[in-house]
C-alpha cells in the first residue's frame, strides 16, 4: 500500500519538493508587495450599530489573515445610512450623487468585499437591497465576498444562506463558504455551552476568525488586480551603458 505525502511549505509562499529543493509560486510572490483593499459595507441604522461592529471585526480578521501570509491590506468601512437619500433617488432613475459614486468606485476597486445587513422582516433590510439595486452591472462580478447579518435573536440565523447568498450569487460574486450571523447576545457575552447533548454553535470570535481566513484565501486565489511583472522596469545592460 502506498500513502500520499504532502510537500512541506517553503518560505515566501512556495512549496518545498520532497527532495528538499524549494520551488516558488512566482505569481504569489509578485502579489506580496501589493496593498490589498478590503471594503466593508454595512446597512446598520442604529447607534451604536451591531452591523457596523460585525463589519469591522470581519474586516480586521481578514487583514490579520492576510498579514500572516505576508500580505498587506487596507480597510475601508462604509455605512449606507448617510446615503439613504442618494440611494433612494438613484433607485427611481435619478442621478448618482458624488458620494454614492465614491462607494461604487470603492467596491469596483476592492480586492475583497464584506457585506453586512441587519435583519428586518426575516430578510436583509430595504436600505441594503436598495443599495445593491443601484450598483452598476458587474460591480461585484468575480469579487471575493464575505457575508454577515445581525439581528436581535438567533431565530434569523439562516438569513445569510436564504437571502444574502442567493443575492451575491446572482451578482456573480465569489462568496466564502462561511457566512457570519450575530445575534445581540453574541456581542460581549461570555459563551456558555448548553447542558444538552446538541452540538452548540461556535462562539462569534471563532466564526469571525474562520470567515476572515476564508476571505483572505479567496483574495489570494482570485486577485482583481493584474499581477506585478517583476521585470517590468528591467533595463538591458546596453541601455544602461549607452550614455557612457
């Protein structure tokens, strides 16, 4: 019987052959110096907003996951509440305001997007859906996306799968396997395992960390930006000596 052997990981994103000589992933190495852009969009309306809190925690988890793989990342958190009038006007055929256009441009240029909505009437909020409706076609196409939702009770925990995931799939985004739902009790509360034999849901911190790692992996596998050509600024020796 033969058994498979996994090649050990080599430095700088490559793998090491079983013979001991390292082989490098040239494409991954060209991305290491690039600053990845994470845009976290939330539709929280209260103050403080649990949707904003969740969006910030998911973004920070993704950034840490990228940095653990020597990738740099910036975070931009955008709330939709200040744009409610602009979104409403654009949704009925009005002009796109400058502030709303900035949001569209940020999403179009993002390497990874986090979408978080509060739950109203067992689904995402009207503000969140209206914002998605006014996005130009293709804005989220091919974009790694992490989904999140917040509500006052865990009874709405399937919103991420029943409402949010079909929406971003229609928009041709690339959602992570893990979506994060957080009820009010998940924020700042100590997790207690129920006495029953039923398997409990993981604490919020664990779900956030797992989802962040998954988004970071998708961002590395499906970069929106073209790879850096390490020889783009190469100058032949003859050109360097031409003026001598």
